[in-house]
C-alpha cells in the first residue's frame, strides 16, 4: 500500500468517525429536545410566570439574611444590587440629618484607605493570613 | 421676569454642578472646594464654603457637605460590593472596600443607572495588579481574585441581560426531520445569555464552596488549574456549569456560529486518540444535556449540503 492509499484510508476513516460523531450529536439534540417537551408538560404554573423571582423581586431583600429559595442557586445574590438601584435617590440622604455623625464616620473610613498598589499589598497580607489559617503554603509575593 | 427665572435656573444648575464636584472629590470636601472643577463653577474655596452653603445650628458648611460626600462613596462602595459578594468575602470588607474606593477614582460613576457601576472593575484589577515575579510567567494569587471578579461580573450580566424565558427554544419538531447525514452542517444557535469562560483557577467550584460555607469559615484557596465554565439563565435563575476542555471548545465554535461539524473538529483537537471512542458516547450526552438546559434556540442549515440559503433555514 503506498502513501497515497494509506492517506486515503485515513481520510476515509476520519470522515466516517466524524459522521458518527455528528450523528451522535444530532441524537443528543433530539433526546434533549424531547426532554424539554416533557419538562414543559410537567412545569409548575409558578415557573411559567415571567415574574418568578426576578420580576417580583421576592428574592431580593426578603428572606432571613437574604437566604431564600433562590439564594443557593447563584442568581439572587446578584439581585441584591437592586436594593441600590431602586432606592439610590433616597438611600444616602434618608437619615443623614438625624444620624449625621454616623454617616460621616462611615464615609471617612472608606476615604482614608490607601490608594493603588498599596491596596494590593494589604490584599496580599489578607491572602497570606487566610492561607496560613487554612494551612496552605503560598509563594513569595511579587515585588 | 422671564430673565430672572432663567438666571435662577442657571444659578441652580451651577450650584448643583459645584456641589457634585465638591462631594465627589476623592480627598474630601475641603479639597473638593479648592479643586479646579469646583472653582470654575463657584470660586469659593474651602475658606468661603458658607457663601454657598449655610451652616446649621450644629454643623458648619463643610460638615454638612461632608455628609453627602461620605454618603456618596459609602453608597457606591456598597453597590460595588453587592455585585462582587464572594470576592468581598474572600478579601474581607476592609480590603474590598479599599479596592472599590480606588476603583471609583479610576472609573467614576458616569451613568444614570448603577447597573454598570462595576463594568470596569475587572479591568481595574488587571491594571493595578502587582507585576508577576521576574521570570515567573505562571499565574498567581492575583489571578485567582481577578478570575473571581470575572465570574461574578458575568453572573451579574447574565442575570440582568436578556434570557431565554420568553424565547421559543429548540423543540423536537424543529429537528425531528433532519437527515442523519446533515447533522454535520447544522448550526445550533445559542442565546445571548450563554457565556463561556476560560479561567486560570477552578473558580466556579471555589465560588460555590465560599457561598455554601459558613461566613466565618476560611475556604481553602484552590491550586491554579485551567478551568472552563458556562453561565446561562433559565427560568430567571443564573446557572453555572463546569465544562471540560472538549466541551468548552465545542460550545465556543457553536456560539461563534460554526456548524456542528466544525465544532466537533475543534473538540477532537483536544481529545487524545485513546479517548475518541468515549467521545462518541459523551458527545450524545452533552448535546442532550445542553438542549434540555436550553442552550440552543434554533437549528439552521447553510450551504454545505445543497441547501444554500444565505440566512439559514429553520427546520
């Protein structure tokens, strides 16, 4: 068998394998689509309501400590941002008159922090401390 | 009368912009009042603040303005923290707030909505990260933090962006008539909410571990290993899936508009010869899972096998 023939057989088996793979992929799509149809038949009316969770905001500020049905699933923690969005006009202003001291104190705390690379230095310290507590060795810090 | 109203409006506008310049100054109200931006509007300076803002019974003008200045940053820092809750927990409140404050100096809030407040945070972390040790091109701890920020921002975007809830996703009837020989040239269209990430660390598992752990518990930092994650949204819940490299390569090509054949080719490039038989089994399961997870909303076919439709053809 010459090189050309060998190459031709190789090409043929490669094509065959590809075809099998593509058919397998297609079979998977068909199986999955059938699963979607079954799931749609069994779906709770609550889940078909477009307001579930996100729209109704039931998962945002509600539930003790923000831990509710959705919290463990990765979506609703990010939803907490809406507590800022929705109320941003009044959030910092409400209560400022009666608790001006507290507010000023909190803000000053934020503002006195070091800038730029110094923050990374303190991060490195926090990282090393946490790693030490967890019994993990960390390499030397970059300069 | 009309001129007086106009003058008042101009004056109000100027005072508002002056106040914004003063209270958003990173070094505080006094520096803000002395700053160029404020002085261009009202040339008061720190010594003349009370010519613009009166004192109250208990507070001087600077103290009154400081309430707004401090609240402004406190609010924004809190918002950044809400977008990156796991990163905040990993870093600790104080360190995270330092980053957030620095970030707000580098990328001040300029949009009417806070939705985009964190959209440059990953860039900021990359720009300010410490230089790697000389001669060391391996990833390090800073990459773990950046990976985590990327993951959390992606989750945030997927949560807020368009999802699959109102889309008609791929159904049996759409693909039931496909000739087995035609699957190679089928294009499976992915929704905008499907995001594929390649990370330096197994950050998706780390994220899950931190979220699932007690607040006080220190979660072990993972070793650096390249990882692949798909993030999508179904029924208004953000879903995260760990992917293998072959799965990632496959989905990447499909997402970019490639046909199943092209995707399989990319996938095969990262599978060893001895694993090819297993791939045949796996591929069917993967496509089944992805379809049932609503990763595809349309199947079309172009050119390759004689169905030359420029815009694709629905089955």
